[in-house]
């Protein structure tokens, strides 16, 4: 997976949470601001930035920048 996708994912998640870019291993468990509403905002921001659509069934599985970047790459 290209580093640019992962780095952009970290930036998008940070922006959506009002934080600096998050670490590659960040998760809802490690970031207090990453609640269920923030998760939906993150998903919408990712979809807009990368031009992809996540199926409703996969949204709960998008729990770290690394996993998200892998899913984005698979959809491109």
C-alpha cells in the first residue's frame, strides 16, 4: 500500500477528530474523541477524499488508519 494513502488517512482522521494526524495504529479505543458519531464523520470524509464508498457492513471494521488504507486501496 502506498505510504501516501496511509498518511492521507491519518490526516483525514485527525482532521475529523479535531486533532493532528493520528498514528498508524490509532483506534477508537486509543483516542477518546473517536466515538460513534466521529466514526461516521471519518467515513464520510474518507469517502469524499478518496472517491470510494464503504458498504454499511464494513464501516464497523474500519478501526485503524492501516485497515482503512488497505480497504481504500482495494476499492481503487
